[in-house]
C-alpha cells in the first residue's frame, strides 16, 4: 500500500477522498545518461515474471502536455518559469492519469524519474526553492527512491555513446558555456550538486552507477523485494 | 545564480506600471480597460496590453485539454499558470522594465477565483502564482450575479464544458451549472478584496462614469512615468479621427 503522504499540500485532495492505493510507487532517479532506462528494462520482466502487474511512466510523455512541451522546447521563446510550469503540467497529468490509476489498481509503478529531477532542473535555472517545492508538494511520497549516483566523468562517455550532447541536456538555454561540451560540463555539475543536496532531504537510496549493470540490477531487486505485496 | 533568479510577488521593482481589471464575465471590465488604454495612449504613454489565456506557446495544449476533456482541476490550474508565466515573461516584465504601462485583462485573481471554485486548494494555487508581478492597482468590477448572467446568457445557446463548470458535476444542465459556478467565483472574488487590496468598482454605473472614476484612480500613479510623446489635445484627436475616416466611406456605408 502506498501511503497517502505528501511533501506539501495535497492539492488533488486524495486524503479527502480517502483514496486507497494498493500498488507500489518505485522511482529511479539520476542524471541524463546514467543508465536508468537499462535498469527499468531489467526490472519490469523480473516483476512480471513474479506475477506483478507493472506500469511505467516517463517524463515529458503526458497525453495532455507532452506534444506541446516538445514543440515549445523547439522554439526560441520559452522562458524559465514557463518551462518549469510546462514540466509541472506534464508531471501532474501523468501523475493523475497514469500513476494514480495504476496505484489504485494495485500495480507496481516504476517511474523513470519523478519530481526530483524536475525540481533540480528548476533550481539550477534560478527558480525560487519555496515556490518549486510548493508546486510539487502535491506528489505522493514514493515507496522507494533509488538514485543512480555517478560523477561527471561517468556521464560524458555515456552521453557521447548515446548520440552526443543535446541542447537541453547541456543546459544551453542557460548560456553557461561557449559550446555544447563546456555548457554540458557546467550544467551537469550544477545538476549533480542539486541531486546531492536532495539525498538526505528526500531519503534517496544511493546506488553507485559505476557498478556493472547486472550488479546494480541485483541491488535494486534486493531492495525492492521486501516492498512488494505478498502473493 | 547570476541575477536571473526568479522574483516573487511583491518583490519586483520596475519603472513601469501595471493596471489590472478583474471580475466575472459580463461585468464590463474589458470595455473599461479598452477605454483606459485609449486614454493612456492619447496622453502620450506607451501602453502594452495583455489578455488572459493568450500565450501562443501554450495555446495548443490548452485547447487540446479542453476539447478532449483531459483536464482535471489541478491540470486546468497548471496549464493556465503556464500560460500566465509565458505572458509574464514576455508581455509583462519586459515592458515594465522598459517603463511602459501594462494593462492586463484578468490576472492571477482570475485563477484564484476559478481554481478554488473548482476545489483546488487555495494555498496551493496562491503558491503556484508566486512568480507574478504585484499590480500597481487591481480593479474588481462588482456586479450583481443576475446582471452579469443576463449579459452573458442573452443570445447564447451553448456554453462550453469548462466555462460552465460542468467538470464539477454541480448540475447536468449547463445553464444551471454555469450559474452555480459563477456564484462560487463571485464568492472567491469577494473574499479576495481585502486579501489583495482590490479596488472595487461599481459595475452597474454608466460606462462613462466608471471610466471617469478609473482615470481618477490611475492618474496619481502616472507621476514620473515617462511619456514617449506629448499628449494629443482633445480637438486634435477629433480632427485626427475625422482625417482618418473619409466621409465618403460613411455615406456609402448603407450599400
């Protein structure tokens, strides 16, 4: 059972409705290119073969705002506050239309990132910390948050292998450096610092991303197993 | 960060001025702000006008959400906040920095009234809009509900789903639902008068009288605001209007 506990105001009103969430909410967090997707691909079949129904949810893929957000990011007029709120709209749409129904139906929900990456992005772009925390305060506290922690040196080869530096993953909108690489280094350094600050505050379970993929998967399974509903 | 940090409500300092009109549909606020705009322009000020729900960046998402009825009260609130953020970053802050007068037809109080009427938590929605610039003066056009309803509903056969508050399930009849929803919105506005120091306007007064009061209240705030050209004299303005409207066009209008 995912408890009806929130970081801030329960703006959706789940407590009033006395919502019951027999599922589990499991979050994998970490920077771009750290290997979150590979882990999710290993976890899903493992859970399914053990008889659990699994749902997943991915950032920027909401039915409501996914397409609009993508389009807005391709233009050149998107300001930082608007970007943050567009992301928040996307998140809340996924939260209400994908994550909550799955939890109500007893699914194990695996989310590729949650509010933490969104808050980190906002904070490095100068957002007021109280403001951004209030907005995402409506999110349920997950049953577990796994943070794949790596250093900048770990990220660079992975990003290069995955198609190179992209505009947004390099924080080019922030004008931090003269080219993609310089900007990437500065931006991701700021992002890693924000994640580090969140470890204690949000009770992240830190996993060393330098370990081999199979070993990370073993660690994740080891920690997830006791959280699963019996049967 | 590097001076790009977000400022919150009440902490923005700009040379320009921001005047806002608020009220339910049918309160006559748009007429009043249009008249105020003409006057300010004729006085030689640079005026920037900004309307609710007008961001080109967000428009498609909002209409998609409304058309497919994808919006919950929370995402309805968020998508409008996103729209308002885009307006703030493009239409409000830069002109205010440039010393212009910005006029806004509906502002954050519209969101507070509508979203809370939709049962969104009132603290949460106020936090959501923390990035907004506090207006120089915000006018609330108060009108008895039966007056605004008859203004809006006369000649209207169809009310839109969200406009009528049908998502709240107050009534299956759109007209009935609209009335109940508007009443909730009015209650929220009334409660905000003290909270946000809104200037109450009696929207049942004749249009010229309301405008006279508005100008009187705006004038003291204009001291020291830069005029970009000298004011146009009333006579010259009339001549200008005549010059721009060839008389033949008028006489031919019946054709």
